[in-house]
C-alpha cells in the first residue's frame, strides 16, 4: 500500500476554524488564507505511516492477548469487533516540519496563516489514518478477510498508557514518531490506532464508520451513504490531495 493517496477536506479545515453551520460562510480573505495554507501544507507536510498485524492468542471484554506479546487493554472487543484472528496496529504522522513552520509563522506574526496551517495538519493526520483504514478494508476483502472499525489509545475504551505497548511493537521511529513521558506522540499531528482482522470480524457498526465511509462497492455497508449538498463556497477551494509512504 505504498503511495497511499488521501484528501484533506477544506470544509473540515474551516470547521476547526469555527465555520460549523451551513450559514457560516467564510469571507474572501479567509479563503485566501486557506489557499495560502494549502500551499504551505504541500511544502511542509511529510505524511508517512507504519502498519503491522499480530496473531491474536485470546480476546475477552478487557483486552486482546497477542501471541508471544503483550495484552492490549482495548475494552469490549468481543461485543464490538466480533471474532478476530489478527490485531492490526498503525501509527500515522504528518511529520515535524509542520510544527517548525508554524513556530516560524508565529515569529513572523503571521497568526492567521499559522492557525490555518495547524488546522490543516489536524485534518490531514485524521484523513491519513482514515485513508489507511479504508485501504486496509479494501485490501483485506480481496483475501476474504474483514477489518473492524479503528480504536485509538486515549479514548474511553483504551487507556493512553497502552501507547507504550503499541510503540514496543511498531518501529515508529522509522517514520520519525516517538512518545514523550506522558505517552503523547511527537510530532503532535500523529495518530495511532488498532483494528481487528479476521474472516468473522465485524466491519463497522450501527453508528460508525459506515455512515462516513465513502468506499464504493463495499459489500458490507451497514448504513446508507449520506448525500449532502456542499456549501457554495467549496467550489472555490478544492481538496488538498496528498500522497503518503510507509516507513
């Protein structure tokens, strides 16, 4: 899956900037800053990811025991993911050049562009993780395997301290990501996640990720595709298309 292509949605970027309702229309000045931010992003973003799958020894409501490895304390796996034979772990990042550029923009007092670039980085990191997840779903389906929804350390079902176990299993240093003493990833625009994999695994749920997934032709869709009319201003700003490589 080297050369993974993904898109950064300008609507989502401006949502982080405060434009959350259909009636919130960005001014031409804001759109100009967004265009400038996209140009900066193409120059400084360094999207990369690493992913490995590990055989599962046993699963219970409190976690997943890997064969010859640690127990990852992801709660509720049998109920939410069904029967899994492998656990997939991933770390995705936009790289550290973004933070250096944002710091330089603050020094130059280019505050609007710095904040816009920060929002672009947040959306890009999530889009990279989602793009990798969708590609995994499509790839494993060709092998008669299913991939579950993804779960990240630090959310309600998985303690952030388990980041240490994830990083003991993955060579995250090959993509320039490390943990600080508080189990927070550096660079900041990085995402780690786990998925279950297996012939009987459950793809999606009644509320996610099918309702937001745009993978076409999926035989396992469990919710109707959402058809929404984008705001008129989006015709002035195309998505930012990026290509990521593995570590």
